[in-house]
């Protein structure tokens, strides 16, 4: 072989060695990045698990808000928050509306509790978690 061919062979070997080292370095960086991602994923999963444990606990904002919007005339959102007297009032007015549907007055008995539930549901969902908890669960504010 000629000297020139040996130079190409040496250059190819050097390039191969450099590529090999570069690949090892990239693999090491990728491994470190994967480890960091793994730790972050574990942390996020743990936070999610903790959130699930407390989700139905003391703060019932979303459940009460959605039930207030959908079934407000029946007072279900009041029962969820522990306001039994207010829930019975809404339920009784709605049942009175059912009983008086043949009279025009019965329409108001349907309309008013439904409107109250809709308004309260929207108020519940627009408050911050802290405000909702302090106002409706600690402060026991029964209406609006």
C-alpha cells in the first residue's frame, strides 16, 4: 500500500475513534437527561397521587358547582356542602312546583330554585379554592 492509502486509513480510523467518543459522550448526556426526567416524572406522579387523596376531602368546590348548575333546583349541591336545611327548602319548593304545574304559579316554583342553583354553581366555580373553603365550608355561608 502506498503512503497516501495509509494516511486515508489512519484518517478514517481517527474519524471513527472521534465518532465513537462523541457517541459515548452523547449517550452519557442522554442517560443523565433521562435520569433527570425520570426523577421529575416520579415527583409529578407523587404530587398527582397526593392530589387524588385530597380531591374528595375537605374542598368540594367542583362537585358542588357542577351539581348546582345541573341539579340546582333539587338542592343537591346544598346537601353536598352539609346545608341540609337549605337543601330541603330548595327541594320542597321544586316539589311544590311539580304539584302546582297546572296553575301558572307552578312555573315560578320551577324557575326560581333552578336559577338559584345556577347562580350558586357559577359562584362556587369562579371562587378560588381558598375563598370557597373559607366561605362555604369554614364560614358556613348557606346562600350565595
